[in-house]
């Protein structure tokens, strides 16, 4: 069984889970485009969005084909989120995606959950999210897949984003920490600090974690328009 066949089975199973609760499947307007350079065809993109939403869940499935005719890239994206109501303040969402061509196959997923607090939980909340992605070279089936995962937490007060912190790591050795402060104390600026490290083999033949990249960024943000 090839990688493409496995991915199709995964998304067919995901769609089958959502299908029994669906009132109807709404086929939305396709999105197509063609690119050219100096009069020569350079690529295309064609996406078909499907709305599989229910009374309590918002479900969107997008099927896409892009690239060149002799080597197209196929994409599937499934997004599920719970519709807000008076009884449920917390928002949960999940996304699954896959893409492949004759050279590489990729899988991606994300999950997030929002927790409200205080007298105004819709304006004051903490959001936790997790993102994962992996890729595999089709031409080298025995090669270890390249994978990475990120954990992020963000804080919003009075409807304004205050800051976030993220931890990431993966098989590529680019473990790191991201810290972002957005308009703290009503200062019209966004401050981001990013640290990236890698596991390298030292002189004693032992793996050591070393700082590979460190950067800081300050971006002005207009508070009102």
C-alpha cells in the first residue's frame, strides 16, 4: 500500500466520522488559478472547498491540486471547530492536512483549546495549541521522516492579545523557545524573542545542546485606526 493510498484512507475515515451528523454537504465555489512567465505556463492551482458543518460543529474539507501537470501536488485539509453558544464558552478546534507528489509526502495536524476566566470569559482567555508536522521523501523510503512539534500558550485580556510563549522541537535538531509580548501595558509595540538550538556532537563524542540562533524583534503596532 503506497503513501498516497494511506493518506486517502485516513481522510476518508475522518470524513466518514463527520458525515452521519451532517445535514447536507455544501459544495462551495472552486478556486482556480494559472500562472505564466514570459508567455510560458509555469503552474496551476485548483481547490474545491466542501462544507460539512453540523448544528454544533463547523467542518470544512478542502481538496486541492497544484504545481505542474507532469508532477502535481495533491492536498487535503480538514478543519473542525465547535460553534460557540451560550452554554459553552471554550472553543476547541482541530485540523488535519496532507500533501504529496512523486518526491515527498507530508502530514500536518493542529489542536487548540480556549479557556475563559474572570467576569468576561469571552474577552479574557488563555489559548493552548499544539502543532505537528512530518515529511517523508518518497524516493528514499528507508529514510527517517523529518518531524517537528510546537506547543504554544497565548493570553488575551479585555479582548487584546498580551503575549505568547512557544516550545518546539523535532527530529531535525532545531529545538527552540519563542517568547512574544504583544502591546504589553498598552505600549504600541510587539516584542518577540526567539532562541533556536541544535544537538551537536562534541569533542567527547557526546551530544550537546548549543545555541544556534538568537534574535529579538520589535514591531510597532498601531493601537487604533
